[in-house]
C-alpha cells in the first residue's frame, strides 16, 4: 500500500479504498469510575477525517462487544448500566463509513462495590469511607 494525501488528509491506498493511517488511531484512553454502575472515559482524537468513534467493552480483556457509538467530534463517553464490583476493559476505534481505524490502547477500571443507603448516607460496602448523598 502506498501513503498519499488528499486535500491535506493522509490516507493509505489499497485497491482504491480509504484506510486510516496508524497515526490516526485514537489514543490516550483514560477512565474514571463514577459509581457502582458507571465508568466514564475520554480519549485523544487523532484522525483528521472520520464520522465518529466506537467504544468497545469487555469483562475478560479478550471478548469485546460494542457498547457505545459516538457520532461527531465528542471524545468522551459514559458507560452506564454496568455491574457493581466488576473489572471492565475498554478500547476505542474511529470510523468513517464502513472503514475502521485500529483500536486505541486498552484501559481498565473496576466499578465501585454496591452502595448501601441509610438515612441519606451512602456507604461503600467493604470500604472505610462513606459518602453523603444529596
């Protein structure tokens, strides 16, 4: 395959089809645990020409499923309806039509343990810390 530029946009040409360059793969995927059912993430967009990004999720780091499709230029996501106290792995890829970049780095995080509430207090089960809800 040869590398070229069209309208200032780098591309690889193979059988006349658009492909993402490795430099255009998303990178810098970082996660933050919000609570027992949500992990939020952000990443660096490196592609110059794309339609959006896909967020893939796994509980074993091997078998991934599509969790979220991000359309446009947003580089953050909220993965909700997760299971408490579970380790999740995430990776991202850009898309343009039916063409996909390679995946970003893999990032992982564990959701909080189930919160038990009592009189406007939320206790993180198994933790010495408590949080005030309100």
